[in-house]
């Protein structure tokens, strides 16, 4: 059991950690954060009995070289707005505070050094699970995270046999999060913004307000 009375270096002021033995880690680009992310994290917290979830904002994910990502300040403000209601969510700047490449395995190593006694539950969508064998050092990542909390996505094409052949033992680490399939992605929300379609209810109200007030994403791909 870990008990921290003061925020960790690089943590937002609001983050005060109580006893944490089951720690969720949820990484993403969050460009923008949407209700699919919030539902995944909150269902994981409840179904996996997590004490806390760190939302790890990745400045430049190694696997997303194909589209231009919004400035870090924009995504940080939006993510803070998205998670502000929940004391059991906090933003981790662990990837922001270090130079690239931001491989998940290194992120988890750093978080483990901050929470040495906590069990790490790595939270991902089904598409990320499918792609995990292609990530940097996936075996080491699995060794650091006893459990993967996975929420399916429509058309994520998760094939456990293939995964198991590439990463033996992975299927015993997966805990499926029971939730409806949500056909929501940051890509589709950016596309709606660009083409002037309605997008309000895909987002936390505070995220929606910020995007409208600051005119973020409009006119982008
Ligand atoms: P983009 O469309 O820009 O690729 P995204 O919506 O997939 O973005 P990310 O920030 O890349 O969002 O996702 C962070 C994590 O959340 C990933 O593990 C991803 O699989 C998961 N995730 C995102 N949206 C959903 C969803 N609708 N259902 C389940 N998991 C999701």
C-alpha cells in the first residue's frame, strides 16, 4: 500500500493521493478527450476496483506519425477539463516531462518508480490491444503490468489466438471491461468539427465549452 500526502513532482496541484494499491494507467493522445475515454476510465475504475487512474498525455506517440497532433497546451487544457470532476482521476505529466521517444514501457517504468508498491492496471481500447505486439518492447510492458484493462471498440479485430502466439500469456492478463461498444473516436470528432457537424454530446461539457470558446480544431483536418 502506498500513501502519499503531497503531489508528486510534475503533478497538478489538485492531485493528492491517498492509499493506492491498484493504480490504473491510461495513456493517449487525447486530441480531444471524449466520452469514450471517460467511460473506459470510469468503468475500469469501478469494475477493476482501482484506487486511482493516471491519465498519461503523450506528447508525440511513436505510433501516430500520420496526422498532425494539436499543440500540447491545447490537449493539456482539454484533458484537465475532462477529468476535473473526479478526485480519482489525475493528469500525469510523466511523458511531457521527458524527451521522446515516449514508449509506453518507459512510461510504466517511471510510474512504477513513483508508486513502487502499487499494482499497475494498464488501460487500453481494443485497437490498442490488437496493435500491442507492434509496440516497443511489449514483453517488458506486460511484465511490468500484471493486468491489462481492455474495453472493446467497434471493428477492433482483436484476435486472441494471434495475440497469444505473438505474446504468450497475454490472454491471462486481460480483464475485459464490460461496456457498450462506442463508435466514437477523436478522429471522427475532429472531422465533425472541420465540417461543421454537431459534436457537442461526444464531449464532456467543459471540453465542449473550451473548444467552442477558443475556436480550437475548427478548420483542421
Ligand atoms: P484518434 O482517433 O485520434 O486515433 P482515439 O479516439 O483513438 O484517437 P486516443 O487518445 O488515441 O483516442 O486513445 C487513447 C486510448 O483510448 C486508446 O487505448 C484507445 O484504444 C482508447 N479509446 C479511444 N476511444 C475509445 C472508444 N470509443 N472505446 C474504447 N476505447 C477507446
